C-alpha cells in the first residue's frame, strides 16, 4: 500500500531538492513514484527489509546518509534506517508510538504533522498546500469512485481485505446510494 505520508514526503523532498530519493515499495508503483520525485524504487517483494540498507548504499554509490525517513516506523524498519545513516545522522519516524532515542551518535526522532495540534502551522500549511496542488507541484491522492454510493462500501472493504486496492483511495458518494 502506498501511504499518503510516503507520497507526500517524496513530493516535498523533491521540491526541496533532496537527492537521491530512494523508496521501498511494490514495483508496480515504480513509474508513479518516479513521477512524484523518487529517483529509485526498491521492490519490496524482491528485497527483504533487512537488505534495504545495502541496496540503498549500492544505488547511492556508497554515499553516506544523514537523514532517513521511516514512514512505517516498526522495529525492523527503524533498524534498517539506523544501519543506513552515518554517525551524527537522524532517522525521522512518523509514528507517535516511537520514542526519541540516541544510539551510537545516531538519533531517532518522531514527528507529528497534525494541523490540529499546531494550529498556526496548519492554517499556513493548508493555504500553501492548496496553491501547490493547483500548480501541480503536489499531486493529491489518486481516487477510485465506488459505484452505488454507500452500497459500494461493502465491496470496497472486501477488496481492501483481499489486498486488491493499491495506490488509490476508495471514495463513496452517499448521495448516489440506490
């Protein structure tokens, strides 16, 4: 599943001229992720998470990394990020359950991008985001409209349970309920 947070991060990093932008996702999303700004996509079905740091280093020509963004924030992804960054580097995790820590001169910090927690930032962010979407700088989620309004939700949930939805948000329009 391509999370919104991952897609947004890729686009924001691109606009800030970060490079390389290497992501770990299903290969079927390669072209889409590259259109957002990823420079490389490591196929998660071909490369186990434990091997990601070596794959990233190879793609980057052995260059040291100062920052790694962990959109999943589980124990194995945090460890992969720690292995990847150099001393003095930072792993940025998005889960609130992650505790900030410092290991061998490498930091793990978590960020919370809630506009509800930071109102002043939220007002500015939503203003800027609307302009960036209108200008094509940031692409919004791809959506798939469910047929039948609310009646289509059951089929949509079944498809999600069967992993038949990827890279899109399912949307039901209640007013179209039959």
